[in-house]
C-alpha cells in the first residue's frame, strides 16, 4: 500500500527556512543546494524548495511514491480527483504530478521510473 514518503514546503528564503528546520528536526540536510534543501527524517523526505512557489504551491505538498504515475492519475481522476499539473521530470528518473481532491486539497504523485 502506498504511503506519503515526501513532504515539500515552498519557501522564499531558503537560508532562513534551513536554519529553522535544521533546528526543529535536529539533523543536518543531506542535500543543501540553492534550489533545494532536503532532510531525511525517519525515512521520510522533507524538502524546502523555492521553485514550487512558481508552480502555484502555497503550502506544504505531501507526495506518494507510485510505480506508474500515469496509471495512478487515471485511477484517481476516475475517483474524482483533478489534475493540477501533469507529470514533470524533476531530475534523474523522477517524475512528479500534482492532483487535487474534491475540496481542492493538493497532493503529489512521484514515480522513479
């Protein structure tokens, strides 16, 4: 059964956010770049990403890892979800799509292949 494996928070000031979340989480980031700061917290990825602000995200986005992002989108749309953004390459072999439930709550799907 899939579960939420990643949470990405949109931030304008990556340096300030990094200071706060490093203090909160009690660990140093495993990735510390100008475009992304990532932490592993008990097997869950927590990321700070200024680019998602440009994609319309205004709050944290929880993502579920799936084997086939397109097939999962079809299943979720049939169940009433709306596609907010089609799958996009985000580096390596990863693709991320964003959907919304009937109330407008956004969530993401990530596939690694």
